[in-house]
């Protein structure tokens, strides 16, 4: 795997799912895969510009509704999700207009009851930007969205 060294001005911890990469960035420098460096370098800074809100993705997967979600933000694949969890995606959000899509794929073994959901949102008082749901009745597809970050 090709790596690129990037330096951090301040210590931060970032979780990257692009290519299933987990990188902890501390004060100093650390080697991370080249595509991670491209995703992190916004405005010549590892952390990018400061935003007023924290942007999060949440997934709730029901065992009766197996499937997979893929989140794309500003043309970069942020991650693939097939289990419960949440991730801070603020490092991938740029000030101004952001565009994204949620790709969802229902497993052929999906059952009649229940649904699995992915939600993108922000803020201490949760504000939903976009969500998608997998259920027995749903087909695989893509949901596009956009929002303005400040």
C-alpha cells in the first residue's frame, strides 16, 4: 500500500472509512495511505476549516433486513456500512455546498418485517440531512442529497 506522510498542527483523532482505513493522527506526523491524505487535505490543512456543527452518520441494522449502505460525499466514498454504529464525518464536509449520495442494497434474504436505516445529520439537537431505508419492499438504489455547511 502506498503511503504519504502528512503533518498535523494539533493533535486530533480521525476515523476514516474510505478503503477501510483507520488512522490516528497525533501531534507530529504519521504515515497514512495516499487516498486518505487527499481526503483530509482541505485548504492546506489536515483538519480543514472549522465548521460550526459536527456531522454524523448513524446506522441501525435489523438482522431480519440484511443489506449494505455506501455513503459518498463530495465525490469521495466515505464508507460502506452493514452493521449498527455511528461515525463522525465532519472531516469530509467542506464549508458551503456539499453534495452526496447514499447507495443502498437490499440482501435477497430480507424478511417481511423490520427495516435497516442509515441517517446523515448534524448538531447537538439532531437535524437530519438525509436518510435511506432497506425493507422487504424496497429495491436497491441511490438517494442523492445536498446541504450547506457553515
